[in-house]
C-alpha cells in the first residue's frame, strides 16, 4: 500500500510485504518504544488484525503477532502492559473510519487466516551489543556470550562464591524474563546441560540477575532478553549482527578476559569478600582463592 497511519507515539507504514512501525521519541512515549526506534513486521509474522474502542476517546488498531514469530514478544511472555505493547497503535476516535479501512486492507494482505506458530523468528531481534544494570550485577551481551559481573553491594554470597559469569550462547537453551514491574523480577539464563541444577531463587543463581526499583527497567532488560533468546534459537547464526571487534565471544570466553578493572573497584570487592569471610559465609580456602583471582585482575 505504501500509506502511513500515524497515531499516538507511533506511525505504521504499510508496505507490500510488511508493516514498518516507527516509534516517536517524545517525552510521553513509552521508553520501550524509544529504545526500539523502529521495527519491521513481515506480514507472515501477523496472525490477525483487530480494531477496538480505547480509553478516553481513542480507538486501538492492533496486529496480533504469530506465536514464535517475534523474539521480543516471546521473551515478554504476555507480561507487557497495554501501553508498552509495540503491536498497538492508539488513534483519536474521530479517525476510526480511517483506521477501519487500514485494518481491512491489512487483513486482506495477510498470507493466511489460519497460520499456526512460526517455525522460526520472522522479526529481527534488537541489535547487539546490549547491556543493563540489574540490582545485583551488570549484564552484557555481545551476540555470542552473556556476561554477568556482580556488584558487591547487591550480589548474594552464593554469587560471590561463584564469581563473575560468562555463558556462551551454545551452552544455553532459553531465557526466562520476569518483568521488573512485578515482585521478584529477574532475567535467568536456562542452561542446556541437564546435569546443572539451577537454584529456584534467582538471587542465588549465578545464571540469573535480579531486578529491583530502578534496576533492569523494561526498556533495557526486555530487548536484552529478546536478543539472547534469538541467538539461542538460531545458534548465533547470521540472524544476529556480527559481534563488534574486540568483543569477548565463543565458548572459550571467561569472566577474567577483557580490559583490566579499576583498582578501587577491586579493593571494594576484596573488602566485601572479607566481610563475607568474617561472617562465616566464605571458607578460608574460598577467601584465599577468590582474593587471588581479584588481585590478578589488577
């Protein structure tokens, strides 16, 4: 069609094989939309189109994504609030007739009315590298490996004992995202090795970071989860951008690789390790080994 339908916070551009959604960057635009920028949704990735009354004199045009077509929506697992749903276009009620016209046109263009779950992702994931701060650590993803670096102010003794973590995409089988807007929000990496038992509590699991007030916001942690999930499902293939030059990648990457760290940060971490040791949460041997590892990073 080549036409554009503009609503609050976004505009949809209808093309012959896709819908290009461009999100505004205004102060009232949901931060997730600002982070996404724009998304191209192939018609194959759309299961249905609806037009319903909205709140306060608005109508809502929504494209229902096919299950398994979009890593962002699969990672969200139904936890997004309506206001942050990237598949909703909210318009003034006086534009209902125009919205109905585009809804009908879009329905007529869908490849199949009975399309089942997609066999592969059809919508591109957010591009890497990505990172965000959780309550107990910093998470980063370079397209090949996920890295967790613990904060001495928030990480549990179990995570300190395990040390900073690095997980190759090939060692993972999925991602579990629990919205930071609910109690016990977290991002957990699901290990492929069935012999590795993961603690039930995310704050005790070295393969998870926990959220908190102001930590792991949706607009940062959800695109991160979606990008990791896409890499896991595609085996880190060309469906993802190449990792940046100098990035730590591959199964051989470990938490000690990369640039040397700030001596003040190392000192803080050793101080916290000493507090755990004095409290009896770390054995003499564990204290000596971990202290040596930290000193080696200077």
